[in-house]
C-alpha cells in the first residue's frame, strides 16, 4: 500500500534520519521525501512510503506520533508513483490536444495532488469534472487567488483561471489541508494549461 505521510519535525541535523529510522522499524519502505517548508526551527516533509500489509491511516499516525518532537499532520493513501513525472505527462497531453486542455487537467489533478476529485466551474456551472467529482458544486465566494480551505469535511484547493472566468476546484477527503507548496505547484500547472488552451 502506498501512503503519503506529512510530518512536522525539528529542523536539526539527524532529525530526518530519526524519522526514516522509525519508519523503517515500522516496516515502511521510503520511496520519496519532499521538503515542503523549513521555518522557525521546524521542517514539514511529505514521505511517500510503501507499507506492507494492510495499515490504516490512523494506525500509521498512531505509530509515528510516538516519536519525540514529531507531529503527524496527515496520513493518506496516494496513487502518485514516486519517480514518475506526472506534471510533464499532463502538459504533454495538453500540448497535443490543447482544445481539451481543461478536461485533461481536471482528470489529472486528483492524481497529481493526492486528492479524490477535481472540477472546473464557470458561471456557477460544472464545465469539466473528474470521475469521482459531484455533478454540481457551489462556490459561494470565488477567490481572486489560489487558496485552500476546509468545507463539508473536504479539504479544498481553489484555483482561479481569471482569463477564462473559471475556477478549478481540487478536493481531498483524507489527509491535511493542502500545503501552500501544493497550492503553488497546482496554480503553476493551471496557468500553463490555461495559456496553452487559449491558443487552441
């Protein structure tokens, strides 16, 4: 089972090694580590691990929370295979068929962002939706910039596409709210897709 673990730990020499050692002792095979931030003496890292046998997110959280100085901010199942380049794959598909750019983007974003679904809204209506997305979605106050928030037990990432009068919404049911590094990455991808789609 592939899991993503978001861990806040003391930013000091050996801190990352202690977490890696603890994960190894628990039977997890670390496939990738992504540093999301380093501030105020702490680091926030995402670990993608292969965990043998069935393990729930709460089991993993409980086991990791026992490490001194470590806070587990989220544990969720992921489909993103470490070492792959899904961003580039998405952009290549859009480059080949830019007229379908937003449909391709919306289909790919859940896998890119460790989310359950995504959709594109324009004029209050769903224009494109990934497979698990709801048929209808209401966005009360469209934000002027990319943001993340909690709503209805979902973690939402809201990405405006101002030139198209559209918003892309990405939803995660498990795990933490989207980190600003995730929002910035997704916003850049959306911007590139919007520019390619505009030339179609």
